[in-house]
C-alpha cells in the first residue's frame, strides 16, 4: 500500500505539469500548424518527460503519454456531465459542478477535440449508379 502512495502525483507537481503541457500548443491545439509538426511534438515530449522525471525518475515518453491521455479523458467526462446537465433544462442550481480539482486547469482543451464533418458516401454511390443506369438505357 505504501508503494501506491509514493506513486500518487502531488497537486503541486500536477499543476506544474498541466501548465507545461498547456505551453506546448503543438500537442493539443488541433487547428494549429504546429499540431502536425512531428519534430516540434517530439521536442515538447522530451521536455515533458524531463519535467516528469523530477517527480518519478523512471518516467519515459509512454508514461507521459498515458498521463496526458488520462487527464484528457477525465476532463472530457466531466465536461460531458456539465454539458448534458445544461441541456436538460435544469436551473442554474442544478447544473453539474465538476468535482475534479484540476478541471479549470484543463479548460484550455475545451472544443479542441472535434469530430470531422461526416461525408455521405452513399449519395456518391447513388450518383455513379444513376449515371451507369442512364448510359445503359441509351445504348
């Protein structure tokens, strides 16, 4: 049990880690040109690993990626609860209040994960099929 306690991330360290992560927009700002620059991302991850090693010397890039993924996942779940409570027509007092202490620190991630607009490929197939039918009808 003591081993698990030593692996817990203290608040001060996590605040510093989140702020450092936020400073590397190439890792989270989807609409940025830097977001697709692998070299910038690699350099950013090197810095994040260096920072995390101060807390846990055995840290590697995979550890940092898992930590970031966990932070983002929990943030998105809390944000989803907030948004669904707002949509329900609840009064201001009934809107979900996140219990996650670092929720506000990760608010910069809001609206960064967006789905690309879907494309209806069936209409493309229908158009091609319709053209084939028209050609065959002429001959």
